[in-house]
């Protein structure tokens, strides 16, 4: 059994027990999250495809941790102009574990 959910402007293929990193949510560690934007569900028997969403379907997950990813270096350079710019960025994320899929 798996589903495709939409959160943070991205789509994720999930199944029960999966741990995924998604865009930062406001929930605290240990809280449950319900994703109601479900695009696709595959059971043992049938496929359910949303147009664009499936009514009544939801995916339940538990927040494992709130963290920031590894640093990404942004470096800009223009030759012969004495222009150099170096910046760093750490994107915040939320790690969740998928508990249940209801269709």
C-alpha cells in the first residue's frame, strides 16, 4: 500500500513506516500530522486516482524531529571586476514517519 501526497509544494510517494524529510511544519516533535492533500492511493485491491485530490483520503504521520539541512555555499564571481560574493544557507526541514493511510 502506498500513496502520493502533496505538502510544501512538492509531491512524495509514501507508505506506512517510511521516514521522509519535508518542508518545515509548525508542529512540535512527537505530535501527529494529517496530510489531507492525497493525489493517489494504491491498495492491495485497487487504485484510486484523484482529480486532482481524493475526497476523504488522508495520511497520518508523526513528527520525529525539526532540524536544518547541511550548509549549501552560494558563490558569485565576475571576472576582471573585483566582484566576489560568498554566502551560506541551511534549509530547515521536518522529518516525519508515516503511520497510516486512509482512502
